[in-house]
C-alpha cells in the first residue's frame, strides 16, 4: 500500500512590508520537495494579492489553488487569524495538513495522515515554558466567556492535521466564532486560545503526535533531533533569526533568487536547524557543538551572568536533595540563551 496523498494548506496574509511572502515561498518549496506529489492550497485575504511585489508574487505560482477569504478587517494580524480560523470551511473537501509559514518540512510527513484520526497536533510550548502547559495569560479570556479550563492538552496551531468530518467542520465554526469574540471584545488576535477551547468543549478526540512533526526548536532546542518539521515561531524579528536555517534561506534567496538546497540537505542530515556559530548555549549544545557551548558558558560565567545559578546548583548538590537538584538544573538549562 502506497503512501497517502498529502494536501497542504498555507495561509498567506501580508501587509506588503513583512517577511511572510518570502517565508511562505521557502516553506512551500521545502514541503513539496520532502513530499513529492503533494497538493498545495494557499488561503489569503482580499488585500494581500495586491500588496505583493513582483518578486513575492511568485509564491502564488507554487500553489495548485489560491482561495481568497474576505475578512473586512484592516489589521493585518487580525486578517491572518480570520483566514486561519476559517481554514476548514475554506478548504476543498478532504483532509489536509496546515503549516505556518515559519514551519520548515524536511522529511516525509505522510505519517500524520490517517482516515481514522479526526484531528492531530503537537502540544504547545514556548521559551519560558519549554514543556507542555496551559498558559496562564489566556485565563482571563477563558473566564470571561466561561470556556472550560485548564484543558487536557493545549495544542500549537502551527502544524495541524484536519480530517473532513462533521466534527471538524463544527470545530472550524466554533473556532472562528470564539476567535472573533475574543478579538472584537478583548483585542486578543492569537488563535490558539479559541482553538483549544473549541477542541476541549466539543470533546474532540485529538491525536497527540510526536514533537518531530512540530519541533518548536526555539522553545525547546532538544526537539531538533530527528525532527521532520522545524518550527521557528519565536525567532522571527529577533536577533537570533539570522542563526536559523529559515533566516539563511531567506537571505540567500534575496541575493540569488534561488533556494540554498545544500543548506537544507545539511540541516536534514544533521538534524540541525541553526547556522553556527550561534550565540545560544543550548543551540550549540543540542546540535553537538559542545566546545562552542562551553566557550559561551565560560565567557558568560566570567561576566557574572551564570554565577547565581551555578551557586544554587552547587548548594543543592551539597545538601543532597536530588529532586531539588533536578528542578534547579531544569530551570537553569531552560533559561540559558
């Protein structure tokens, strides 16, 4: 039995002066290369096609279909989430895999697809909390609308497998309705609070899949090992973006018009989402660049940045409190940049 066919969904909404068309071009190109024969649909809003430059317009040529979703909104972030929360309603019949523009597919991901699965995703994490959690900042929103919380699983919406069933269409309608309420009444443009509340309140049997299908490497660098998808949601617009594979590919395409496939092959072979040397101890350590990691630790220890944390761990060792040692070590590693 052959591999199931893949239908990718991307959302492209741009204000004309941002990175999303470039990121989308690279993300779509990599997804197609790693999954030959896949179909691609781009969902966009009523304004974006007219804002694209001649260079960036080429991203639309990568799609088998471009669907315009009218939003009636001015704010570009809100337009993006409006379209995103409408994805199930706007897509053609059949299952699909949704990808954020800053998610890079390096390997075959047909393993995400199953006719028996309603919806599949990876639990969310961020830099302050690199392990699955229910974020406290969403609680006021959940309280205001009487959404149940904490939810069993809080999913990242950057990579989702969505089947075509009556339940997924109901999820889509409730997701969009709850997002609109939160945005219009509380100015919350993020889409994950409304998605996770809809999934929980509708009791959707979401399949929790391996983090290799959505390796949020900025939040938890150790997820890069054998990852099929690198997700850089915390990097865009930050100084560390230049150290990412995505940043390297974007810079190379700007200067040459081409994708640097050698860098993609290197990243896939080494399970390494960064361009070295970086300025992050964890990025260096978890990709095998241990000498570079030790050099950064030595420099920052000499500068006094790590002294308090190191002393805390040493005291824990002296007091022989294993649990406390583990907690301090995890906290220490989690906060290293």
